[in-house]
């Protein structure tokens, strides 16, 4: 968007928030694949999780000082929703977390990530250009495609817990097809943005990241380890960022 970088406190806030949320998530998480080395590690290292939560809170609170008081309400809402994703805070009988609701689970996760990585960095600049809305929608679609892969991975557990995710509703094969359709829409939106605000480096970055994601989805079908998912699927977010940086040089 050709905007300046945010204040350092902004990055402290986002990084600290991620540290807090994901470590809380794995402290309270009690079930996963039996062969999950990550869950076994979490059970043996609760103290490490606690230290990381404290470190994350320090960064998060430090980062808050870079925001205006009027921003706090907008920060509080996604913060509460994020905690409700993992913690049993809903006043319901059987399902007390947002992640217990299949469709709501993926929409919540994707929307929070989209708001934090697209809206939050630019809101202080009052940025309302058409490219912002295209980037917001495109990021939502890209993250939705990545989260679908994790829903496929968790299909056994979600079935046992009666969590109706998209792969459970339409099947794994159709979910993969949906993933590829989403990547095609992602590329289409990228082309539309390029026609409105030309930038060949940005265009190449998005197309390459979409192609890489397609091949990683194909790769993950045969390699289902934790490391493969973290590197090949979650890693696509990092790859896309690096490609944008390279394309901007």
C-alpha cells in the first residue's frame, strides 16, 4: 500500500498477542492426534508455555502504549473473541468455545488474522483506497484456504467431538477442490488489483505464493507430520510476506 511502517510498539503488541494466545491454546488443549509430537511436548513443558505467556503479556502491554485510547475498544473486541476461541467462556451446556462450532471456528480464526494483519496496520492512516478492500478480501480468502487444510487434518478429532467443519460436511475431496477454487479467486483479485494499481513485484509475489500453496497442499496429502503442516501450510503466510518484501525492493 506504499505506507510507512508502524511504530515498534505495534509489532510488540501483535507478536505478544500471538505468543499469549497460542501458548494458552496449547496449555488448555487436551486432545490431538495420538502421534502428535507437539501435544506431547506441550504436556511435558507447561512451565515453558507459562513463561512464554508472561513474555507475551509484557510485549502486548508494552505495545498498547503506541495506540490511542480510542483504539482500545477496537483492540478489546478481537482480543475477547480470540480468547473465546480456545477458552470455555461461552455460557452454553455442551459447546463453550468458538472452536467447538465448525463453520464459526474457521470464520473466527480467519477474520481475526485478517483484521490484525490488514486492517490494524493501516487504520491510523485512515486508508480507504480501493486496494485496501481488495487486499482485505484477498487475505481472508488466502487464510481461509490455509485453515481448510488444518480442518482436513483434524477431521478425526472433530468427528469425535461432533464439530461440524467443512471437510466433515462436504468431504475431504470436495474440500480440496474448494481450496483450489479459493486460490483461483485469490489470483483473480490480485490481477484486478494490479489493473487498478499496477505493481509487477506485488503481482508476482501473490501469484508465486498462490502457486506454492497449491503445491504444498498437494505435498501435505502424503506427508501429514506436524512439521510438514507448520512449514508447508503455516509457512505460506511467511513466504507471502517475504515475496512482498522482495518484490518491493
